[in-house]
């Protein structure tokens, strides 16, 4: 997993909790204090690491303006009646600057230096507890908790956690199945694992054309072919090395020298010769028509030809029609269809044209509240975190989302 300021913050919090626990003497009892008043701690600031600032091309003045916007968001959150006067927990808030980078296959992406500044606002409700150490009662309100994340101006696929398109593999791209819109939570539309505040949430997604959907399949299958060709080349080079008479003679010479000190020199030399023969036979088998390297390459080339031929047969109008994906289908032509079609999920890309580029780059235009399943799917018996007792963590996150002033959030957006 790549390093992010958010991951860093979580790591710090985890380490802090471990440090507290490790410092406790054996048999120390930790007592939760669910009825003890907590506090809203001072704003922890905006993390804007140099590499992100350089990639997004923002100035120190713009970073300061973006933090001012997030401080305004912090003030709105602090007024939410469910968490304004915390009991049983204390609140910490902070933020980070991120980058809405363009994947390798993202035609039309205007680039992270053109789009509005992006970042995350984190809300953490940390439980209040106490324990005895060296005869003294110590009270803490830190450690680890389920954070509630607000993503600002970021609409890439990762934050929606969409279903996977198997035929796209691990190719770098910006397309994804349209997240399922499943009702609302606290008056906010839910898309997949996120809640969205925007002028028009549906406008955040642009249809992926049929041709573009198959183009990504081509990229993935071309990469697979290249991988098999590289594998075959390595086996071929290994075979040449194993069959090199000079190398074989050197190996046998080493074996004879080592065998001179052994009880049965002939048996040892025979064992080495057998090992050399087995090594050569294994590589020859891989490169044979039935070998995995050769057969894999043939199958990969056939799969690539399948999609390339299909693309070549499409008319321009067919290439430009919206696409959709059938997850349970079998075969390329069943899974990829023209939208709309029954049982077929539309394929989309972020709609970069949604953003008003005439506004200051620090202006917030979209809020995506992520990680909703973690704390809100309380009916799921396997979702233990959402069902944990106590006022901190998920319970406070739900209170925040339920009682935060939605009109103030919408007014905060440009």
C-alpha cells in the first residue's frame, strides 16, 4: 500500500496506542469512561508534503487558502449537535493535501496542476479511559478509533470502492463500474461506500464509451502477452546457460573435487549429473508446445487477437456508444455490452468537466464522505465495528453525519 498522510496519521495513532499499552504494568485494568465529558481538541493542521505540493503545482498561499476552507468545514462539523459536546470521547480533527493524479490510461484528464486542490478532512472520536500506573490513576483520550473521512474535490474510483472489472486486470486507468446508488443516509445520496454532496451527484460520472472499455482490455491483454514473452525469453536464456559445455564442465569439475573427500565419490558425481540433467529437462519442458510458458503465450496472444479483432469490426458509432458490464457473464462479448442493457452495470469515468476551473483552485466543489459501510451498515451481523458499544468511534461518526448541518455544507461548496 502506498504511503499517504492519512495512512501516516493512522500509523501514528496505532503506535501511540501500542506505546500506552506496552507502558502499562502487567494486570493493569483499563476502565472505559463512557459518561465522562470530553473535549474538541485544537485543530491538528493540514499536512502538505513537498512531493504532493510539487505534483499539484500549488503555492504556499494556495495551501494556506485550502487550509482556511478546511477550517471552515471543521467549524461546521464542530457545530453538529451529536458531537458538539462530546461525552465518553474527545474529538481530534486534521487534514491532508492529496493529488488527483492521472492514471496511465485516462484520456481527457486535465492533470493535477489544472484541477482544483484535493485533500481529506479526518474526524476522530477517541474514547476516554483510565488506568493505574505506579499507584497513580492516569486518564487518556487518544489511541485508535474508526475515523470518518471527508474527501474534498476527489472523484476517482478508489474512494467509491466500485466492483472490479476482471478483464481490466491491474492496468492503470480511471474507469470503473458505476457505483450502486442505494438510497440515502441523513439526506445524502449513497454511492457504493460513500455519501456525496455536490451540485448534481449524478454529474460526477461520465459514460465510458464502448471502444474505450475495450481499449483497456487491449492494454491488459497486451501486457499479459509481453509478460509471457519475457518469461519465454528468460527460459531460453536459462536453457542456453544450462547447455553451455564450458559451464557443465566447470560444474562437474567442482563436483569431482568435492567428491574426493566423500565416502562414495562416484555416487556424489552421479547425483550432480542427474541434477544437471533434471535442470535442463525442466526448462525444455517449459519451452515445449505443452509447457506453461509456451502454452500461456499462445493463449495470451489468442485472447489479445480476440479483442483487437472485435474493435476493428466496430463502426465509429458503435465505438462511441456508452458501455456496461455484466459481472456474472461468460466471455468477452457477453460481459461487455452497449448500455443500457438488462443486468448490465454502466461503465463510467470521473467527469472532469464537472469542476468549474474559473474558481480558485482552493475552492471546495465536491465532498465525498467515505467508509460508510464500516460504521453505518449496523444490520450486518459480521460488521462488528459498527456494532461495538460505547459513544466513540463509529457511534460518534454516525452522530456526526446524522446531525451535521447539510445546508451549511452545501453553502460551503462552490
